[in-house]
C-alpha cells in the first residue's frame, strides 16, 4: 500500500518534532467537512463526538474527535 504525501509529511513532523509522541488528537467542528476530509486522508481514526464541548459565537457546539496513534506511523 502506497503512503500518501500528506501522511509522510505528518510522520516526518511527528518523528522530528515530537520524538516521544504516542497519540495525537484533533477536535474539528462537526460541520467542518474540509477538516474532516483531511483527518480521513491522514488515516486518523474517528473516535466519536464531543457533545456541546466548545463555545462558538455564544453557542455551545459539537466537536468530532479524531486520533492518530504511534502504531499508525508506519502503516
């Protein structure tokens, strides 16, 4: 399986700047489909939804949870 350029850049960034990294977690807004596509392209795992976890424009909004584990680096 060929590794995408984006995943190679992520792997290089993590290995260079965060050598003791074990898990990376992101929280994109639930309606931000562009960010979600990036997470999917990087082969991150969708863990779930954080309900009403962030206040945006005086309104509590849901956020997604995506993770990337050390074991994902060489896949």
